[in-house]
């Protein structure tokens, strides 16, 4: 399979992602959206589906023979994941944040190759913040007209460890790990913005010892790895994609694995 020129791909991809964000915001700004619940009790709104339609149509022409696997397309999820390259999409990550109207929701697109997330885009349309990156290509943030390279924070002696904590998923296992980090300060963020806080140096570690799905993490993992960070399971193995089961293991996203308590 031919190699992908990511610089050329990025120029074509970002307008597609922004269009999906615009579709989300059109519904968000109306002040309401009908909510239904899937079999696993997770919510889905008109905005999830509107963003999915934009992404499915926009991504398909970008790479020939590269399937689009989306949370909101049960047919794509039911099919066996391709063995080499596919798009993995979460049209609206943070649906609960969307419903709560706190602005902390994102559109996530990842390119998966050989079970690894090699390139990802995370767009938070309510604050017009676009993040992208991948291992070996760096990571970037665009807000308004300003684009800057982002990197994880450098190690510092002393000081509290800045921990990104999920408002809705801070279970006992995660609390226990945070307790073992010692002196900490909590950084709140929703959806994939939790990874982005680590990628841009605003936090040090984001532990998630609770269930997630592959589409929840793939794009943001690529951004964090591009910024110099890592996303690993409790055994120190990077998350992989295209598994028969779309559930992720527990994971820790961090600027440095040395921060992970034994």
C-alpha cells in the first residue's frame, strides 16, 4: 500500500473536520437537541449524526480504499477492521458535555495504520481549537488564526503533579492511582481535551482506569505522541486499534512514563 504524504493530507483534512464542527455548532447554537440512548446507555444526539454524515462524505475521497470506521455507523463497526489502514472517527466525543452545554466536546479523526494511530485531529468547535499531530511529525494547535507547535511539559524538580481528572469517570481505581502520585493538583477538562491538556504542557498525566472505546482515544493519542507524550495500558503497552473488541484497556496518558506509580 502506498505511503501517505501527511502534509498534503492535512491540507485536505482540516476543512473536512471544520465542516463537521460547523454542523455540530449549528445544532448547539439552536439551544437544544433530541437525545436518544444506545443499547449501552450512551447518549447520541442530532449533532453526533450530523457530524458523522459530514465526515463520512468528506473522508471517503481523501484516501482510496481507506474505509471509514465511525462510532455512529453500526455497519462499519460490525465489519472486521482492515488489517492495515483505515479512518477511525468519533464524530462527537463528549456528548454528555454537549448536552450539558459546557463547550468541552470534540470532533475526532484518526488514521490507523498497522494497528497504530499514526495521525490524528481533535477539534473543539465551541472554542475553535484545532489540534493535530502524530509520532515523528510533531503536534500543533490552531486557535483563530494562530498556529503553534505544542510539546509536553519538561520535567521539573518538586511541585505538584498536574493530573487531568474526568468529572464523570473518576472511579475508585483512578482515585487510588492519583493518591499514589503524591502531591497533585487537578486539571479539569472534558472529552479528548484531557489528552490535549497534557500535549500542550498544561497537565502532566491523565489516568483512565475505566472503559473507553477505540474511537474515544485514537485521534488524541496521536496528538499526544506527536507532542512527545505516551498513552499506555497498565503494563506499559501502547494502545492498539482495529481489535475484534472495540473496548480499550485501562490506560494512562502522560508526558513521561516515569510519572506512573509502580
